[in-house]
C-alpha cells in the first residue's frame, strides 16, 4: 500500500517546504518519515545519475535521490545546510537530498494551480501543482511520480 | 462446524498433513513389493487414512471422510491380502491421496470438491475383488438407530460386516462434547486418536438434531456418536473410553434393527462402479487429469504453510540463550556504570558469544530437511516413466540434509523440473537403451550433500546426454548467440545455453517437462536462492546437473575486497581462490587475448576483469603512460620489484633468469628491461602486485582484479531499494561493523554486464595454454643444495642422490691416497668437489661432515661436504659459460646465491676413472656410426643427455618436444637408428611419439628408450603398450648408455645377419 495516501481533497494539508537552490518547494508531510543530516554515503556505481548512493538508516538500506537532478534543475552540492528528507514509499524508505529545510505550512489542495506552461514538461510532470503561500510561490512535488519514474 | 473450535480444525489439518507427508513413498514401497505385503507399511498407510477419516467425520468434512473411508477399505483389503497392490491399484490410491491432500489444504471448501471420480474408482476396486455375494453389500446401506428410533447414521453393510469379522465387537458410543470432552480438557480429536489405537472408527457424527433449545435439559447438549469396531470386550470399554457404561452400546449385526437403507437407489446412482458390469477404472485417463490439478494445488500448498514446528529442545535452548543475553546485558550495564574497561570487555565477549549462538539456534528453527521435497520425486518419476513408457530407477541420497525453509520452498519447482527433464529428455526408452548396449532400466540419481559450507544437489541420469553442438546450432538458429561467439565457447558454456531465456521453452513446448517452467526459469529460481547450476554431460553416457546452494539466505559469509575507496563483499560461495601476482610476474601470467586480459593459471586460461573498471569507478592509479611518462614509471616498477623480491625471495629466479654473479645490478637491469617491455607491449599497465579473486559463476570462472583483500565475514544481506534493483552487478548490500554500507557483488551479473565469456577455445587461447604448459614442463628440477664453505653454494640434481649421511671426521679413512669410509659393510670411496675442480674452496677440517651418497655404474660413491642447506625445486636456467669447468655444469641463482651445479658424472669419472672401465669396454669396438634422436623438452636435460651421448661417440639430433621429434624423424628418416624420449612433453608426449613411430611402417623398427624422472608400474605398462622398448631413469647415464649400446648391438647383429 502506498504511504502516499494524500490528505483528503479540499481539506488543509501540511506541506513540508524546502529549497532546491533558490527555488522553494514542498511535499505533503504525510509521506515524510524524518529529516536527517548528511551522513556518509556509499556510492553505487552504474546507478542512475540521480541516485547519489545508499546509507544505513538504523539498519535499513536507504537509497538517496538527488532531487534537484531528478527534476532536471542542477546537480546538488552538499553544504552544511543540506538535508535528507526520508520519505516512505511503497514499503521502503527513500531519501531526498535537498539544499535547505524551510518550514511547514498548511495549504489547501484546492488552491493548487497547475504548473505554468513555461516549466519544462519533465518538471511539470513531477509537480502536483504550484501553491501561493504568503506571496511566495512554491512548487509541490509529487513524490510518488518522482520515485516511480525509473528512467534516467 | 459452527460449534467447532477453529483451533481443532487447524490441529486436524496440521496432523493430517503430517500423516500425508510420507504416504507417497510408502505407497510406492508397497507397490514395489507387490504381492509380498509388508503389514507394517500397509498398516501405516491405513492408519493415516483412518485418522483422516475419523477427524473428518467429527469436523463434518464429509468429502474427506468419504474419500478416506473408501481408501481405507481398499487398504484393508490389501492388508487382508484380498487385493494385490499392483500399479493400477496404487495409482488410484496415489491419486486419491492427492485429492485428499488438496482437500486438506483448502479444508474450508473441501465439502464442495467433486470426488465422485475417485469414489467410483475406489469402490470399483473393492467391489471387483469381492465374491459376487458380497458385492451388493458394498452399496447396501444400513441405518443405525438409537433406541428411541432416531437414525443417527448410515453405514454400508459391507463396512459393518467387515468390521465384525475377526471377532470384533461393534459399539455405538456417545460422547457429550461438553461434559465428557471439553471439561476434561480434551479435544474430540484426542478421543478419536485414542480410539484408533485399539480399533476402527466406522462412522462418527455430531448429532446436531439433538441440540435442543435453551429450555431443554442442559446435560446432553452435544452428543457425539461414534460407531466403533474393536476387539475390546464390553466390560473394559467404559474404562478404556473413560465413559459411563450407559454411553456405550454394543451392537450386533445379525439381529440388527437395520433394514436396507431408505434410499439405496440414489446412492447406487452415485456409485455406478459398484456394479459388476462397470469396466475397471482407467488410471491413465485419471492420472493425466489429476496430476495437472495436483500441480496447481501443490504450489498453493507451499504458500499456505505458514506455521512451523520447532523441536522443543531447540526452543528450550533458545529460551536459555535469551536468558543469557539478558544476563550479558545486565553485566554490561553494570560494567559501564562502574566504568571498568576490563569488565566491559568481558561482558562484550559474552554477549558476542551468546549472540552467535542465538543466531545459530534461530537459524536452526528455520532449517528443514530436504526430504520434504525429495519425497515427492519417487512419485513424479514413477508417473512420468509410466506415461512415457520408460523404466526408471530413482536413487535418492542425502534426504537428511537440512536447509533454510525459504530455500527448501523455492527449490521445489526447479528440482521438479530438472527431475522431469532427466526422465523426459535424459533417459531413453528401453528399446533405445538396449540398442545402445545399456540396461533397459535407466537410472536417475538425486543426491544432496554438504560441501564447502554449501549444499550440493546433483541430479544425474545415465541417459543419452546433451550434445553441445546441437544446443549451439539451435541457439544460433534462434539468434541467441552468434556463430562467432559459439566458436569460442567451451562445451560447458555451450551446455549452459540451455539455461538462457528463450531457449528451452521454445524447443520443448510440446514435451512433458516443458510444461510449467523452462530451464531458464530453473536458472532464475536458483539465482534468486543464491544457487548455481552446472551442467556436465557426456553424449551417450548421461548428464549431471549440479546445483550449489547456500545453507541459508539471510546470513552468508562474504569476502571483503576493496576497489577505489569502496569496499565490496563477494559471497564466499562464489570465491574459488585468491591469487596475488607479483609485479614482476605480471607479464608472464597475464596475456592479452583480443582485447581481453586473461590470467594463465596452472595452464588454464582465466579471463580477468578489473572490478573498479567494470564498475566504472574513477581509477586510483595513473593511467597507462605514453612514451613521455615512461622514465618515471620505470623507476617505480624497479622499486616495487626489489621490494617485492625481498618479500618473496622465490621470485628471484624469475627476475634474474640467466644472469651471473652480479646479482644486484642484474635485478635492476632486468627490471628495467622488463618494464620497458611491459609498457612497450601494452600488455598490462598495473604498477603493483595484482590481487585477483578467482570467482566462479556457474559456467565459468573469472578473475576479479581488486585493490585490496580483507577479511571474510558473515554478513546479513539487506535488499537494495527499488531504484537499484535493476542493477544486476549487485546482489544486495550489507552494513559493516563501522556502520558503513558495502555493496555485495553479484558475480554472475557482473560477468554478464561486462560481456564476458571464457576464452578457452579461441585459437590464441590455445596457443597461450600451450605456451604456459610448456613453461610448466620447462626445466623444473629438484636440487640438493649444500656447501663446502659458507661462501659457496653447490647444487646436485636430487635424482642422483641416494642418501645423505652425517659422519664424524674420524670415520673417514685414508688408504692409498684415497678417502674411503665404511658404509653398509663395504668401503665406499669418498671425494670432495675441490679434489676434481680447481678454484673451489677446499672442505675445511672440521668434526662433522655430510656425505652425499650417489650410485653410479652400480657402485656407490660419497661426496663430502660440510652443511646440507636445502632441497629446492626450481626452474633453472644454466649459465654454461661463466664458471664452466670440468665437473661443473654451470651456474645459476638459487635463493639469492649464485650456485654451482655439479656434473656428478664428470666429477666421478674424473675422480674414479676405474669405475667407468666397463663402459669403456662396451663403447670400444662399437660402431660409432649411429645416430640417436632425442626428444626432451627440458633444456637442462636435453643439453645434458646430448652431451653425454655425444661423449660416447654417437651423433645426436635433439628435439624440444615429441612433435618436433616426429617432424625431425620424417626429415632425417635415413639417418636415425634409435629414439630416446622423455615422457612428459608439451604438444606430443613420449607415449604419443612412440605410438606414432610404431604406427608408421617406415619407423616401426626403431628401438625406443624412454627416459623419465620417475617411472611407476603404471607408466611402465603404458609405455610397453605404446611401444616403448626400455625405461631408464633420467640422469643415470651409465644405465642409459648401456641400454643404448645393447640396442645398437642388437641392430648391428640384425643388419649383419641380413647382409650374410
């Protein structure tokens, strides 16, 4: 069973927000397990480019995805602010590397607007929508789509 | 059913499974014995059916009850020797048991199963074997009624009559489930079991009709009626059953209140086979239908079994260990609180021990005997053989081998397929077998055994074998491999093609074993279990499928290696051996075949793969240089080499081959020289020693070049996330002691990814193998090293040495200017090397000496020395010029020292010319106009023997192996009079050469003398067979010469006789 059980439409959902570069983004907090600091990673050679490696999270092997790269933005640099958002997805944990953790905000799914057409098709595909929180535009990432996409 | 506890049902199902577990084997054993009934065995099966029936009746599983009952009847007849258990009968029983098993497995729906087919067959069996008078009784039903007239059950007259035979009493017993059963803490099954011990349960029923309303008397709420046949007398019944006498009623059949059942017609209609005119059951038809069904069911079977029986003792030990663990934890806490390093360490050790014991014990709970799956194969083989018209004997070995439950479960399908494959495609029909001069009955062997921390399973047959050429042809036709690829494949690899997806299923779709899974599925299944398949086959002789499996999947021993900055684990099961190639030897050991590097290991070609490169890791050492960077590298290699040489002194011979005294500079020069060649040849660029892990991936081995070798540790395998599942090069990951994650290498996947195939078979590979074999043969010689003075190291060929004696100076006598000593009752002449050879330090005067005893020309002589140093086997390369003088063959480097190799013959001949008088006599008067062909691959010996024969005045043509000798012989046919040959030679050995000579009319007359280092009886016989006339030990030149002269003389005599 997918843990991405989305909060009921129309109701307020809690969005965890973070930055990829200067872009504010968010994911539904329902699927977030925890946020950790960067720990030592084991590189998996021959893995897709957006897979940074694997880590040991309390005895589980967790795959770390470079979210920025997956979204065709840029290749992440690891800085002291970098964090890994551990999300639960299909019975396994996956880590998403982000540049900076920001805030958690409530949002109404009904107020999501479709990604503007200027966004590349590929990125648009991975976005659930764009949300305007206090005059800040925030791209809501569809974790299921991002993780289920195994090409590249 | 509503009132029955689920738990009882579950218990019944579990027990029934146990009863059914070995039924097949027992039935097959009964079939084998035929009319010679083993009561014990039949009883066992009977009891199984009976127990099933008893419980089923109680649980209202009517179909199971009915079927079990019918089977019971048949078994009873077998037991009473009224029915011979022929294959027909057993077949029906087997199928019925299959059906029972299905019903037990899905017990909830068992009442909906249509069992009429079996009932008909079984009833047919019983009826067909009954006297006509009794036949009707099978279908006649009798009602059993209570005194109040209420009918509680029906039973066939036949059963009732049968039960009464042999003086049995029949009782109708009523238990109250509440008062008599539940309150005593028993279950109805317990009661039934108890009763089965002493008799037969004809029928049992829970009388639902008697269950009254709430207003009724509460005493008899759940009457449970059992119709019971036993030999127990009425008076002991209450005691036996722990029941009140009122609850037991004896029933007599003749004045039975029974009348023919009310609706016999309906029953008869259901069981038409009871009639005489019904043809006997047709097992062939039945079997095909039913086996199909069972196959599907069986799969469900394994998945359903979720509970596990654990030995109580094991459970106890688990409890103990858990206690120990708690104790250990407490100790640890205490120690930490007190901050005592020693105590912490102790507690840590304790916990470590307990943990590993706990791990082992828990693993054991998962262990199951492989008999669980092996037991079904006699049946599988029997059924298939029957369908295919073959005779097959199945031998099973190693049923007791235990493996992890998951592996056992996963193994069932692939093994079944392989067995079916052997029966279907392997073993031929009796007619064909007889034509092929084999026994009509084929054999399939199934064997499980432990080996090297793994479980090995072998399925072998003595059938027609697999033709690799046919497989390749088919594979090429299907486009699975190109003919180019096929050309370089070894037979083993060709055989492995049948495991490729798209091969087997395509070909065998119409065959029995092609149904269900194909061979590629076998491979996939086994891969997922961490197993490997190997196929061996000889056309006409049979095939063997060998499967290697880990004992358990969760924890496996792995070898840790490093490449780049990463550590990787390689399952120990894949590791064949570890090889370190010293930098100095890389050139010799690693060759380029096409674009691939291969390692030459003991004459075998093993492709190698650099792990870091295969995984696309950034290199950690400089890329191969172009000319510009050479100087720097050269120094590096030289440095490395000298360091290595210090570590591995034996490497010296390789490094300084052929150099004289000036050792240090020689090493340097040589190293530089080699490095130049290394880079020049672009052969191999690594600058250091190579660590190679030889891994096996089923069909072939390859070498994995890694940077570092670490420990072998038992690791817990963790699966990789979904994003990485597609990577075939990894089998998973594990967490190391430091918390870091290491990837586990999948040896098969990595090989496939690198497009690797073994290279045996390519022409170039053959050449290389040849060369390396030649290398192996070359000049490996054992020497005894000793010294006269500490500065000088001398060597004599060990073959010539008889004994080494330690003597006191006083034992040496000097007589007539000669040294002698008493040795085994005669005086043996002694000499020192310096007596003959100038420029050699004389043996200093001391208290103890060694005497090396030689036997030459049948006499023993002793060589005096001071200290024996070593016996060593080296590949020598003699420098014949630098230190050459009489009595010295030359010099070489052994163990860092320049060593003089003594020529014993020359020495002795010079020291004691009188010993050779006899030879002189022989040689004199001989015609010197003889030519000898010498075949000898060792340069050392070739040189020695040539020189020696020439010194006797004959002409010698020397060839470096049998093939060269054979060519030379064709060329110089006219000149050659005799052949002297070594036995072990590359390309063509001595036996081969002798056979060639004998087979050719032009040469058949030539005498052949074989020289060998060691001749055993076997060799001798083989030599005679090949046409060798005489055997001489290498280096015993006197005897060899005598032999040559003897043959020459004979030839001369023949020639003279022809002349006259």
